[in-house]
């Protein structure tokens, strides 16, 4: 398979089906960062409850959050699971960024590579979380490499059994570093994964099964 042409074809088919998914659903970059921490190891439905609770106490910006007590935060985000751990991560990250840069916007002005190095050193920010923050909160041309993407693209035949990070990292080039397309393409893959390419896949009615290696191999008698 030609990786760039297949990526463009997948984007076209998924967009024709799902359109603009308007993801990430947040009002501010700070809210995106907070949501990216809260969504670790849980569903977005549980995150929404935590976000609503934080919003009700005006704690959806890094400045306010960095001054809140551990007890208050942990109570408000309980629905997201692992709430004590996530409280420590939220406090650590918000206090560091706010004290050193004053805002997420000021941090983003340092450039993408600086932000990659800076965020990568923080406890609680792994590759997927960092990708989400860089793309959705900072508007950098970064593609989110998550379990949905890896699972789908491996099944489709675009990745080998091992993770080919370089291929996935080339997606911003393939999509012309278009921030909206990068955001929506990731959202489209997540939507496909929820509907069809699940841990137990529903291949028969999948809109991409025609070219999918997993489905074709599975269908051979």
C-alpha cells in the first residue's frame, strides 16, 4: 500500500460519512489541556462530568486551577477515575506552566519543538496526551498517535505488527500541515473505531472494509 495515497483516501471516505466532527469540544486551550489529563484511562462521558464540575467552580483555567486545593479538585473530578493521581498531575502541570509562562498561549509561542521537550518532561504527560495538547490546545501540526489509530491502521494494513512511528509522524506532511484537517482526521478515526473498528471489530458493515487487509484476510475461506 502507498501510505500517503491511502491516508488521503481514508480521510475522504470517512469525511464523506461523518463530516466535520468539531473535535475537541472545549471553549479554551486550557480546557483542552485539562480534558487531555482527565481522559486518561476513562471514557469521555466521565470526563464531561468532571469538566462540568470544574466549570461550576470556575476552575477551567490553569491560573485558577493552580491555586485550588487538592481536596477540592479531587472531589470535583471524581467521575474521571484515578482522581487522586489526576489531581496531582493537574496541579503539577498547571502550576509549572502558570508560574513559568503565565499562560498556555505564552508557552506555545516558544515553538513546537520547545513545547515537545517541555511537556515531555512532565509527569503524567505521555505521547498521546502530549500530541492532544500540541494539536488541539496549541494548534501545532501534530497528529495524535493513540490506541485507536494504531489498531485501525495495523488492521487496515498500513502498519506492521510493530508500531511504525515514522509513518504516523508523516501524516501532518500528507495533510499539508492543515490544523483543521489533522484535528478532524484524528476525530474521524476515533469515530470509526467506536462504531466499527472496536477491540472486537464489526467488519461486515464497515465503510472501509473494501481495502482493509484484516477484513480481506478474515473473509478468505
